[in-house]
């Protein structure tokens, strides 16, 4: 991660990137626990459990029973939080590639922007399944 301040580019040390990712995770977890209603959480848990069971069965068929256990949240863990936590390494990785650009006038911040690199293939937009053409204009006219 880099911070650009008035034309100077500063590298953020890895331990600060790690701390930032953990702080973002803690904020997200707190918001989930405090702001989402119990009924909504229960519905989300059912969906998440179904997805995890599906993934577990696929992993079991390809890699065996022991590997499939990694797809199962331990004990009474909330499956939504457990699944979201599995993405924390990707959050850290994505933070590493960002640049926070800050411009000031005197003691006032006049512009603050987060520059995020395009991780897609050759800079093209991708949908979640990796289809690079989905969001591109195919030239058809709709009436």
C-alpha cells in the first residue's frame, strides 16, 4: 500500500497493512453483530450453510473427507462470519495494491481518493464467474 501526499509517495509497512485489514474486519464484524436483525441473520445463516455443504460435498468428491472438513465452520461458529473471515487474506492482498492519494491546501484536505488496481484479465471488467464479456456492449440494439 502506498500513500501519496502532495506529490510524495510513501510505502506503508506490511505490519500496518496487516493491522488495517484486521481493523476493517473488526468494524465489519461489529456492524454485522449490531446492525443486522436476528431474522435476517438466521436467513443468511441458512443460505451460507447450504453453500458450505455444497462446497464440502464437491471437495469431498475431489480431495477426500479430510480436505472437506476445512469447509465446515467449527462448533457453534456463525457461518456467515466464518466464511467472511476466510476472505481476510484477499483483503490484505488487495490493500497492498492500493494507493491513497491525498491533496491539501494549507491545513485542509481538498481531495482524497483511493486508487485501486484492476485485478481483472488485461484490465477488462469481469463478473464473479470470470466472464469477461458479460458487461461489455455486444452491439445489439434493444427496442
